[in-house]
């Protein structure tokens, strides 16, 4: 009885290693304005909720494991959870990078709002926080948990994930994330190129007039108008693409 209870506790702890690590870095859950205690409580709650489903998968790897094997299993589960969480986080990091570019392209370059511990232009948290709200409103966080459960079919605790496989996964999805972010921000890329070309040309034609400083209000007005027309579609397309990745 004691041995069986110890195996169950170790299996639950291994499940917590994967789920807890993922939730500590996953989008939405890992925002700095969510206290660490709340994130830890959520990770423990989700672990206890999913343990009845996953214990039969983890238990065989624990029953015959020695102390070095247990240490290897713990490190392997931490690595798998980190890869899954970082892969999902990359999409939002790419969106944040593109939001910073959009703010720069339309003239909102003054940092004044703290987002995840960094002072960024006001437009950046507007876009990223909206995408995070959509992430929860559309129940994509449940898809993330479903992916965590499904990961036990791909990366068994006994085999884990290799460093090469994890790095390949991160690099492939990093390229996918930035391609998606560039696609949803493409109207602002085109706008920035056209506006900067026009301002530069006007500055060359009239060197005695400070065209750049005169054009700032007009560039900002045009950028905000473009944001008003395309902002909803931009976040929607990002959410659809991210949901498609989660479901896959």
C-alpha cells in the first residue's frame, strides 16, 4: 500500500512538472500582472484535475525507476513542458514585436505603458492584451490543455524529448509565428514604407522646411485611421491562425 501510494505521488509530481512548467511560460497564464501564487495554484489545480486521465500513462515509467532515473524523468518532463509553453508563447512574442513595429510606423514611439515589466508604446499592450482576452474568451486555453494531454501520446515520460528535437520544434514554430505576425501587420508595413518615402521625397524637394516635424500629426492620424479600419481583422486573423495551430 505504501509503495503504491508513493508511486501515485511520484506520478502526480511528474505530471505537475510538465503542466506546471508549461503554464508558467504559456501565453495568458504567464503575464507578470498575474501573481506567481495564483499561477502556482492554477498549475496544481490543473494537475490534480488531469491526474486521473494521465496516471496510467506515467505510472509505468515510475514503478521501475531508480533514483537517477527519476531525476532524468523530472528533467525530461520539465523540458517537454517548457517546449510546449514556449512554442505557444512565441506567437504572442511575435505579435508583440510586430505591434512595436506598427507603433513605430505610425509615430507612436514614446514608451509610456508597462507591459510584462517593460515600458512600451501604448499601442503594444492594446494589441497584445486584446489578443490575450480573445485567447481566453474563445476557449483556446482549453485547447492548450488538450494539447498538453495529447503530448503524452507523442512524448512519453519514458522517452521524453531530445534537446535536438526540442530546438527544432522551437525554431520551426518561431519562423511560423513571425510569418503570421508579419502577415497580420502587413497593412502597416506598406503604410510605413509609403509614408516614409513620401516624407523623404518632400524633404528633398523642400530642404528649407522641416517636413518631418510638420508631417508627424498627419502620419499619426493616418496610422490611427488605418488601425481603426484593420485592428479588429488583425487580431481576428491572429486568433484564427493561433487556434489552428492549437487544434493541430
